[in-house]
């Protein structure tokens, strides 16, 4: 295991760590990569979550929202490669900035290559991960190199299972809400609340980190579909519902 990542693990609270082994044994072990402020995770129930987030300030808010999750400040791409086999379900929301259609907006003068790590993870999970998985990103400015399983609103999803999910209407002028009022509106829309203002690099929009979130109701619909399929597969095969180390 990468020593830097190992040193940045924060264990779950003692209440969970010392809880019923029987209860934990039936919880689904979920890896939440590029976890952000946990939009997709907010309505997940009865899961044992490991969240990986590169930005310490964002990870700090995640910890406040989900004190019982294991939170890792580090490289999600590396963590996936080294630890994928530990989990029942993997969700990855790799940063979308190099794929978004905003890259072709006239105000963007700096040109960068699309991040191929998105497709690396899709191919890797498809061929090497034995559980169920979901990779999320935005609708890109180019034809996706790998066809997605579904589009829900502005999101594309690549999965190894079928699902149905209803989009959640966004606040008006969603993309251009770049002030404190915009931050407040998006917090109310997502049900995610925190005090500090968090910025990405040179971006001075306090709402951007919220705009990057998958709405909690969409995340719940997708996880619920995966769990229902998992239950059916395990019952038919006579196997336990959760992976044990």
C-alpha cells in the first residue's frame, strides 16, 4: 500500500469501530472515490464507506458530515489500483474540468488535454473488479470514447449494471451562481451545509465545489439499484451479501 495514503487514513469513530460485528458483516463495503462534499453519498444507508478526497479542506467538510466513514486524504486513482478488491461497490467521480463543455467556452483561453484517467478507471473496473461499480462524469464536449450506460441530466454514468434514475431539477441559472448567494442556494438544493468558503485552485467561485456534486437523490437511486441486484445475485448463488476480508 502507498505509505503516503496509509498515513492519511482517518478511522471511523469508536462507536462504529467497536460496534456489533454482526451488523458490520451485513453492511456493504463501498469505496467512494473523488468523494468531494459527499453529494452522492448523503442518502446512502447501512453502508461501510471509505472515501478518498485529494483536497484537505473538502475532506474536512466530508468528515464533519459523515464522522463514521473512513476518510483518506490522497490520490484516489492510486487507492483504486491498490485496494479495489476490498470492496463490494465502487463509485468514482473523477474531476470533470477537462471534459466539460465549458472547455470550449470563449472565456477559457487555456487549452489542456482531456484527462484520460476517466477511461483508465472504466476499463480497469470493467476487466478486474468483481463487484458492482459506477463511474460518473459530465456530458463532455466530445463524443465519449466509451459509451455510457445512462445519462441523467448533466451526468453520464458508466456502470456494470442497469438502473433507472430520475434527475433532480437544478436551481435556475445553475452554472452562473458564483457568489455567496449561489453557495447558499446550492447548499439548500443538496442538503449539504458548512460554514467556510472552499475554492478550487485559482477559481474564486464559492459555489463550484457544490456544483460538482451529484445530487443525493440520484446517488441513492443508483446505489439502491446496485444493492437490489446484488441481493438477487447472492441469493441465487447462495453467497453472503457482503465481502469479508
